[in-house]
């Protein structure tokens, strides 16, 4: 079921208003579209002198598709059904045409465009998104002009959101294409995919692992052997322990919840997509588990300061205790607790953890779209009977 958000100009007369439709994938792209709709409405009214409405619809048009041209065809049909003047599709899928990661495709003939949100990276994503969105809408407006615009199209976009390149396409359905460069563009794409996964939400999805880790931390805080090991642990070994704990939980989450995308004989493009999915999943889990580690460390440090007497600690360690002593102790306790928390992560529901995996979300969207298509066909057959 599509969800809609409408940002309007000052006029209430729908007949005199122009409509820009923003069709967005669920989750992050829908949030981006809703957040930018009012600003884009004002920009359109200032540029054209007309009254505009920006409608945001949450609908996975790209489910099951990997070709930007076929996705644009779906956006065109959606625009025609809705009666919009223009339609722009915001997707969180990575699209990989030859030459670099796709940022945006524009079809002035179809009055439609698409933007790959993760291709914009994780730094100032909303600002970059607004620039790209206004640029593709400007391209659509320019396509309706009989005389060419004096402004050199896309130049300011490439300058301000570099690395982005503007080019044409070999496909007649696409007039303008924006792609990322081969090095920085790929880096932006991966970091954008991680940002789109929203790894900070994984902290609450790992509630069972957090509970197990805090229970283990409580045990470690009152164990003198843990005090002694933490006190003599060198910074390098302490860092190695932290890395091992985070890597162990990340590996456990991937294995126990089936988050790994198989890289098989599906062709070069399929292997690249699977590699991107796996890289973004690992990075998302590392960030989420890292946040879990920081949380357990902070709780352990505060608890150690309040519950462990300095004289008792000094008597056990054989030297006066300080803030550094408590910090090293909390470090050791947090690493030990995270290893124990990896076992608790096996109790998490698949849905809570699999949201960190692009492949899982795409399979769910394909399934929902197939079910909706089947239900629509059943309704048509019932009406015909």
C-alpha cells in the first residue's frame, strides 16, 4: 500500500497547480523525500513562477529491477497513472551502469528521473540530495523549453557534489546521466549504503545481545582475576581484544542470520552487486556492534567508578588505583562482555538483524510486490467472472 505525503504551495486550487511526484522506496528514501518536499516546492515556484505541489509516495517501484532504464519505464507509467507533470524516483538500490556508480538518470521525453540515494554518500546526505534533486528537475524543465537554457547544465552539480560526472547514455530512453567516479564514487556508494542501513538502529535490535553483555559485564566487575588481567594488559593487546570481540560478534550475526550474499556465476554485474551488498552489510554490522561495545564500556566504566572501592582495588592490584586503572578495567570487562553477548545475539529475531542487509530488504520488497500483483490479478479475474 503506497503511503503519501503532500507539500503544497499557497494556492488551494489543484487545477492551477503543477505536480511533481516523488516516488520513494520505503525507509530512508521516503524520509529523504518527505524532508525535502517543502524546499523543492519553494524552489520550483521561484524558478517557474507557477504554483506547485510536491507529492511524496512510498512505493518500491524498483523491486526486482536492476536496470535504470526499466526502472524509468515504471516511473513513467506511475506518472501517467497519477497525472503528474514530472516524476522522480528515489531508490536506495545501488545501480551499476558501465563507467561508475549511477547517481541519477533523466528522461526528458518521459518527464521522469531516478536518483540512487546511497550514491550520494554519508556526509551531508540531505544537502547533497537536495542539490541533485533540484538539478534533475531543472533538467526536466529544460527539456520542455524550445530554446536551450543559457546556463551550462550540470556544471554546478559536478562542482559542488564532486565526484559526479554528467554525460549522456547509449540508451535512447535516458537523456542525461550522472555517475560517480571509479574511486571516490565507489567509496561514496559504500558509505551511502551503510548510512541508508541506519546502523545506529541495530543497537536496539540487538537487545538480547546487549542484555547478555551487560550481565557478563556485571560478573566481570566483581571478579578479581579480571581486574588483574585488565591492569597488566598493554594498549596494543587491549585494542586487539576489542577488535577480536567486534569481529566475533559480527561474524556470528552474519552466520546465524544468513546475511551473506552468495557470489556465484550470475555474471560480472551480479558479482559486483553481491560484493557491494556484503561489504555494506559487514560495515553496517561493525558500526552497530561498535556502538554496542561503546555502550557496554560506558556502563562498565561508570559502574566500576561507583561500585569498586579504590582501596580494595589497590590492595588487589598491588599499586594505587587511578582513573586510568578504572578505564583499563572497564576496557577488559567490555571486551569480555561483548564476546558473551555474541551468544546472546543468536536469540535476536531475524527481522531485527536482517534490516542491516540490502539483499534481505530487496527480497522482501520483491515478495511484497509479487503478492500485490497476484492479489490484483485475482481481483481482476473475480471481476471478469
